[in-house]
C-alpha cells in the first residue's frame, strides 16, 4: 500500500481531523485511540509537567488535575490576541506556540500511524476568519501558515472548508446538481453554492466557474453555547442583576468572558476577583456574586462551559434538561427547555440565514433553484438550526455528510490533487 506524503488538515474550533489518500481512497487518520476526531483541546498538567490533547485533556481536567485547560483557540486567529502571550504554569508562552503544539501533535500522530513523514498539507480555512475585513483575514491565514510551518509542514496550502466538503460530497454524485454546501462548525458558518456532477472536477483550480458563490459568517457552535449560557446559566451568577444604585446593572463583561471558551482563563487573575468583591458590596443580590466568585476560586469555568455544551446537544433530542451546578452550590441547577434553546439561538440563526440569502443573490439563484443541500458540521444536528436553514431551499434534497469528517476527507482529496 502506497501512502502519499501529503494530507488534508481540518483544524477546527471544536474538533479537528487529518485525512490522507491511500490506494486512491481518502480516509481519516485515527488521532486518539480509535477515534478519527480530536477535540481541539489542550490541558497543561502542572503536577506531571505534561501536555494532554483532545478527550484525554478534557478527562484530565474533569478529574481535577492541577493545570490549565485551553479550547477553541482557532477563534483567536484574526484577533490581536493571537500575537500575545499567556501564562502556563510559570512559563509565558505565545498563543501561536500553543496552536503549534496542537498541530505538531496531529502531525506526529499521523506519521506514527502510517510510518512515513507527512510534510505537505492542504489546510482548511473558513470563508472569513474575520468578517468584513480582508486585511485581517489575510493576516489570519498567514499567521496560520507560519504556525503550520513551525509545526514541521514544508508545503502549506489552503482551501475553503465548504469547498472541501463539496469535494467529499462529489464522490457520491450520479447526476448534475445545483448544490448548497452548509458547514456550521464551532467558530464559523460557511456556505458554497456550486454545480456538481460526476464528471466535473468541481473544486479544481482550473474549474472555479463551477462555484457560483462562496460566503460565510463568524457564527458557530461555540457562539450558540455562549448565547444559551447567557440566557439560562449566567443569571444564576448575577448576570443582568440590579445594583444598589438605581438604574445600574452588573457589568456584563465578566459573564461574556465566562461564556466564551478562549476567554475563560483570563478571569482567574487576582484583579478580576478583587473587582468582583468590590461589586458584591454594591449588588442587591450579593449571593449571586458569591456563586460567581466561588466558581472562579475553584477555576471551574471550563466545567461550566462543557456542561452548557452538553445541555445544548441534549436539547436536540429532549424537550427539557437540567444542568447540575452542584460544584458551585449544593442543589443549584439551570433548567432549560428546547424553547429556551430556540430563543437563545434565534438572532444568531437569523444572521446565518441572511448570509445564505446573500450567497443565493450572488449566485443569481432563488431558493427553489437549489436541488441538493449537503450538511456538515456539528451544529447542523440542532433541529431548530437545521430546519431554519433547509426551509430556505424547499425543493432541495437533504444529504447529511459526516458532521465532523467531511471537510477532512475533502481536504485529503484536494491535497492529492495539488501535490499528487
């Protein structure tokens, strides 16, 4: 069996995959045990002076390991934070180096499985790292290129994630279709409208006329988690609670940071806790601030975020659920219903619908002109989101791709095409 020394790498906000082509067929590499997906999570274990990745990182954190958990780091690409440093134990590391650790781990794992060096890569990227800012968008791609280079890749190219998903879908096409590819990942929602057919190399560099529109918006699964958290959990910790001075409410910044994966660690500094103790004296419901302070003293912000994410997933199947917050206060829980989830996601979902509508307009098409919708990305499994988007193309056949694997497979096929 011959293995090409090239790969497709889908570095995701929530989950990552690495694909390659063997004997003409694409497959995803097992990145953690028997799993081909690797949660985009690191845990720096201060007791053992070691770094854990993926599910192992989450498990070690949840078991009470002393250290620092980091997740959703892709989201800081395109922001000033990516060029800053952060304290990990007693050492200050650049955020770029932290991302590099994750990419290096994926590369080494793949090389160990296939017994060969993988130096050439096509990396997935959202249509927009940064909305409405082409310069910042280009800078984000170049930053990711530099990180991949430092991780050991010598030849680095990029492909839009929904275009890669289209290449995966094209493997199953038997007749010409006008397709809408919907890829809702952890950090972005991306869309490609294109003509696909069994004989048309849809995503080839010399056949870009097949792509009718390519668009995206910086809304994804971690945003849906944040909005649900702000709506149903943060009020239990003092969010939007009144202060003694009439007309004033608790500052919202603490809660937005606590509900945002990549910002949670910033709340564990002494200044934040000192500010909250001062605000507690000015609050009409100080017991709510006591809960927040206790949570930060325990450094359990990521446990809370994981619980919200789990509740969102549960509400895709259940009419209601309860998130236990016993680790903050005995008997405390956040009650959530599917309707609560819908209300939390309405505004964000409307932004996604607006972006699809712009794509249809760019393509010169109406919703009825789309003959097939190909869905990938974890948030396409949320019933409300799924129905809201597919209702825009009422005559289309709905095809479910591999929610976490389609982009990686498509990138592997693209890597084979480009590098051979």
